[in-house]
C-alpha cells in the first residue's frame, strides 16, 4: 500500500480525537435536567412556606381591594376577578408538576439512602455475628486454660505434699 493510500484511509476515519464531533441541531430546547430539578426543588420548598402564603395573601388582597375601591378607569379586573382566577390557575398549573418533580427527586434520594442503610445494616449484622463467634471461641478457650486460682491451688497442694514428704524423710532419718 502506498503512502498516499494510507493517508487517504486515515482521513476517512473521523472517529479519532483529531476531528471535532458535530452535534445535531434540534428544534427542541436543551436544558440541564439536574439544574432544572434543583430549581424545581427550591420552588417547591418556597411555596410550602408561610412566607409564600403571606405573599400570596397580600397579593390577592391588594388585587381585590384595588379592583373594588379604585375608579373604573384604573380597574384592570372587574368584580368576578376572572384575570385573578386565571393567574392563580396558571400559578397552580406550574406549581403542581414542579412539586411532583421535587417529590420524585426526593423519593429517588430516599431510595438510594434506604439501599445504603440496608447494606450498612447487613455489614453491621455480619460484624456482630463474627464478633459473637469470636467471643464464644474465646470463652471456650478460657474454660480450657488454667486460671490463676486453679494454678495456685495445685501449687499449694504440691507444696503440702512436698512438706509431708520432707517431714516424712526427716522423721525417718531421726529414728
């Protein structure tokens, strides 16, 4: 194979690092799912606070008061407050899926935590069983080993026997 053919074969292979990878263009917007989930969790955490309830109450009271008290030229939402209802429905329609997303992420974290806890508990159980077997083996060995009191008693008996023998030999020599 000639040098020119080798170079041509190399240039056709575009899977190497010397060629940039091209991404396909798409009409769908791209987003970071992890970042979106974090934002959803923060939002869900916020709408579950007393501060959010106070803010919403203040906004609704101001909205209703403004549209009841002000002159007709300054009112932007007359009595049945249809625009207010629309805004609250819009807020609820976005809040519900975001709360569900946050709950799903929390459930995933709980599932992982549960699995880690289960593995740790199994390891702790195995360690406890191992230590129980080791303690039982040590107890069995200690029962077979002579204790200090046992040895002291045996030595005392031997000493008394030796004293009797020595006394017996001395009394045999004296006679």
